[in-house]
C-alpha cells in the first residue's frame, strides 16, 4: 500500500511539473507576441531610415568608392536591421494566422522557422501581397548581407 501511495504521489508531482512547464511556455509565447507587437512599429521606422541610408549613402559608396570597408560594414549592419524586422513581422503574421501552436512550431525550428512558417501561412491563406512582401524582405536581408560581406572581403584583399 505504501509503495502505491508513493507512486501516485510521484505521478501527481510529475503531472504538476508538466502542467507548470506548459503554462510557463504559453506565458513566454504570449509575452513574446506582446513585446513584438510593441517593437514592430519602431522597427519599421528604423528599417525605413536604414533603407534610406543604404540607398543614398552605402550603395553609392559601394559602387563608386575606393573604400569598400565602410560600405560593406554598413550593409552588413543594415542586413541585421532588415532581418530583425522581418523576423518580428513573421512572428506576428504566424501568430495571427496560425496561433500559438504554429508560432511554437516556428520557434522550435531554431527560431528562424518563424519566417518560412509565416510564408506558408500566407500562402495557405491566399495573402499573396503579404507573401510577396515577406519574400522581398528575405531577399533584401540576404542580398544586402552577402553584398556587404563581399565588400568586406574586397577591402581585406586591398593593400593597407
């Protein structure tokens, strides 16, 4: 009888811990969505400013300048601004279209799964313009990062 009571007590404690972990995970997801919703307008403004700097300062410097290190460094940093905005937007889109389960799946895929999941969610919901904007954001992020890295490599090869 004593062994049975110990087993029941252990099972109740185990179930309680599992429920607690699920509640904590759900609270973290809700908090992350809340924080993303608060940060997103700021990130959009920062992205607009960064894009203007990219077009009017970094791109001319990358094409016509003999100092590619400045343009490469700036483009590399700009790619992170674009990527952060894309990630937060994808998080909000995924949560809006597929809820907490879809968001949890995206976050479980090393965090970066939120972007492809947002693309899938927009595809399955027929939100073509949003899908196009997400793809364009991904191309912009990767393209600017790769170009920046190439400029930095070019600067490293130049004699000092």
